[in-house]
């Protein structure tokens, strides 16, 4: 059973016993918003024994570029791990990608297929990552044709929101359980699961948010 995200008050130091080292790579298409969120989440969950590498700005925003860059980094790590006992291979690789409705990226389908073929995990957001933020405040399945509409909806819930504001994590983190519940609820309502390209709005970001505490 997937462990629930831990509240700030429940965070405790882990017992001093040796666990297998787990290494996770997260590749984001966003240059700031997504990496900023996952870096803050890593710090908040005290993932000191877990290597979470976040890259983004080097690979470009096209979905296929994100997947190709993730594959490149994974291959480089596999090679280096074979040559050094100080490194371990990535156990999981996640690609954080937006659909950006109403016109999806032209490479989105190819990127998803390639990721699946290489056993990479994809956390897709439709239309964009900001929908994950919206779910921290409300459960809504109202269609959002484009990033601007998602941003407008987010600001209706939190007027002070500014893109790439590092302090915003402190606002949304205590609401994480609600966001996970809302995200799952929307997917159940719309009867979608793996493929979110035609499911607007929706996101699978909750999958990695739930996963990180389990591998710590």
C-alpha cells in the first residue's frame, strides 16, 4: 500500500539502520516551476539517503527532448556506476511533462511511447503543472484550454501567487493530502488512468509525490 505523504508535524528522523540505496532521477521540462517544487519537496521530506537529481533547462521544453535527455542521463549514470563503486544506477527515472492544451506538443505521443519503451515513468499534466497546484485548493474538472486559463484559476484560489515564487511551496505543502485526493478523484470521475492526453484537466504528479516518501 502506498504510504501517505507525511505532514510536517509527523516528520521524524529515520531509524539508524542500513537500507538499500535508492537513486531517483527527475527530469522536468519547466526551467523553474517544476524543479523548484521537487527540490523543496525533497528538502521537506528529508530525503538524505535518496538521490533525487532534477534537471530541466538544458534539455528544452519539447516532450521528446525531456525523454531523450532523461535517457542520456540514465545511460551516463549506468556507465559511470559500472566504473565506480561510489555511484549507483538510477532505480527510477521520472519525466515531468505538460500537455499544454488545446494544442499538445507535436512530439508528445512519441515522447510517451519512447518513455514507456525505455521503462521511464511519465507524470503528465493536462494542460500544465499549475493544475497540480490548483488541486491543493479545490477539486475541479472544469476544462482549461491552455496555461493562461490554469493560471487564472490558480490565482482565483490564491491571489498572491507569482510564478516561480519559492515561498509558494510553504503554502501548498500542508495541503498535499488534499491535492492527492482531488487528483485521484478527478481521474475517477473522468474514467481515465494511464493516458491523460485527452483528459483535460488532469495530472499524474500525485504518483511521484506519493512515491518519494516510500523510497526514503
